[in-house]
C-alpha cells in the first residue's frame, strides 16, 4: 500500500494505442499519480507488473490473447495488485470483478467525455491504492460458497413479509459483496431495494448476472415497480430510486435529480425514503465502498426504528461507507460479509 503523500505508481494495460495514450496523458497530470509504464496485452502486463511493481494497474477487459478475467484469475492469487478495469459496455466486466479486480470504469464514448472520465478514473486510482485485493473464486459462482455454506431453506409463506423491506447500499467492492450475500438467500425473502454505485446500463447487466445465480428474482428497477417478497430491485445507473407507499404496498420511484454525495443513484436518497415510508418495518445494510454516501440515511432509518447493519472493516474492500455509518452511530450491528445474510433473514 502506498505511503500517504507518496505518488501512486500506475501501470496502464490496453491493446489500443489511442486508449493507452489518453489514460497515460490524463492521469499523469494528477499530482498524486505517476505513470510508470504501459503494456499492450496480458502477457506484456505480467512481465511489466513483476518488473515495475506498480501500486495500481488499469486494464482493459478484452484484449488479444488472454483476456482480463483470465489473467486476473491466474495472476492475482500469487501477485495481489489492485486492478481497475477500463472497459466499454461489456458483461465480462463482472467476470473480471469476480476474478479479483477492485473497481471498473466505462471508457468515454466521445471526445467530450474525456475530461470527466479522467477525473473519475483518477479518483478510482486513489481509492484502489488503499483497497484490499480479493482472491479469485472458482469461475462459476454457485449457491454454495467455498466453505460449503448452503442456502437457507424457504422462510415459508408469510403474509407479514409484505410489510417488511430490506434496503442495501454499496460502492467499491460491492458488486461481489452483494452477490456473496444474495446467492445464499431463499426465494421468498422480504422485498429488497438496492443501490450499487455503477454507471448507466451496467446496472441492468449487474441485475441480470445476479438473477442468473440467485434463487430470488433480481432486476433493474422501473418506475412504480412494487416491492414484494422474493424480488430485489436495483436502482438504474444515472437515476435515483426512492421508496414510496400506497395503501398496504410499497413501490419505487425512479427519478432524475442532482448528484447526492457525488452519486446518482445515491444510497442516502434511498435510505431516507425507506426511513420515511417503512420505518421500523425495514432493515438497512451498508457495505463496502468509498466515501460517506448512505451513512446519514442509515442513521435516519435507525432513528425511525429500523434495524441497521454495517459491514466490518476486515471483510470490506474499502471501509469508507461502513466506517462513516459506524462513526455516526447509524449501525446497530457490525457484521463480517459472510454473516450479512442473517441481517436479511432476521436470524
């Protein structure tokens, strides 16, 4: 991990000369980042990482020869270096995150987006330099983890679950943390509403990925979707998601709006609406991520009578969001990732 105030040494891996130049030139203007080299494919990256020992690597997902996910699954267990994926819209981003990458960012789609892209990537480099690198899991996620923990049995038909709701928020490291929790849950859990900081269009792919490996139904939220047992709704990238109540039922509103805590969707926006409309019938969970989004909203949930949880430092990729919630006294319980499903099941 880099020493505070030292420059973060970055290796750029991309088979596109245009993309390499853009990233290297852009990041080199940041006062805390030093570009130490580049690689044109994963074989080149393997040699350069060993020789240059970067603090952070940026890497394209699809390259000639061995792909990013294949490289990470093979290399990261022996050489844990934080990797940020720099990719176009591509489902394999999630394979690479599963294989040990710390974070990802979408390549700019036109020249006018480059400044915003470099600013966002530089911030991710600063975060990645302090992040914990996960070890790759077996290639195909299943409902049984490496320790052999099996999914919980169904909770049983229970009309009272219509009045119970789970709110979950996460950022850096959250895609895999959320999968780890949700893949063990029975198909009839209380309805869930989830904010994962993620760009537009990637949230739909993330929901599709979760839906393929979980017993519950998972999909990207649409305006006025009802929140019902056995369904998890993920806020669309670029939109805020709020909980509302109509009579005996909950539904979500998906709306435009300004960035809140530098994010849209924002965990705080969701949690504050859950506090208002679900109160003591809700459970709030905040997991790995940088910054403080969700901390104040979780505190409002606690004050409204909800049961609240934060992921512990040891199991977080980045302990920012849970740490801020704990500092505010917003988390009634602090749990490691492998026990977080108990918060959802109330066990």
